[in-house]
C-alpha cells in the first residue's frame, strides 16, 4: 500500500464512496469520509433522517437506528478507507465481514442525528484487516465495536 500513513485533506463525498464500495440504497450507510489517514484511520459521517427505510418498522412511533446497521455503517466506512488506500488495486476488490467483537450500544441513534464513525485500523496481515470503531453523536459515544474484514477479488 504505497499511500499508507498519508493524510488526505479533502472530504470524500458520496459519489466517490459509491466508486469505492458496492453498497447502494437502501444499504449505503455512509455519506462522507473525513480526517483520512490512508491505511490507518478515518471519520465516516452518516446523516440519519426519518426517510431511512428501517424506521418504518424500528420502531413505529419511536424511531431508533438498529444497532446492527450502526456496525454496518462502521464497516462500510472502514471498507471505503481500505479501497481508497489501495489506489487502483481497490477497483478490483471487495471487503467482506469476517467477525464482529465487543459491540456495545450506549445511546439510541435517532432521526436528525449526525452519526460520526471513528475508524482505526488495529492491524492487517495480507488480505485480513482488523478495525476498532466508535460511533458518536454530538461528541458522545453511542456505539463501539471491533471487526475483522477480508479483502478479496470481486
């Protein structure tokens, strides 16, 4: 990974994210990447709105973003970071979940929240990457998890 540890100063928007990862509506759960340190860390942003399809059933009259989708948003931000870090090689790769550990949900994420996804690589060996992630809303921790991903050919 030739760009590892290089800072990216611009925000990566939704158009570029859609070039990096295959997710689309209704499963695309990251809107931006900021504070990018290639091969190491990034902050993903998910702007949560009442228009999210999962709010129809989770829960009627009391909308709460499902915890599993918060972890999915973390993983998508991590996958976008990896693909961005791999430069041209990333176009031929996909990231697949291998494991999720230590997931904790501290506060509900609701419509109107700006969910910040702090992603940090703990280690990688070949195609296997391990990440630690924390979700925050208004500077307060709402979720955390560690997860492992396998980078494989499309």
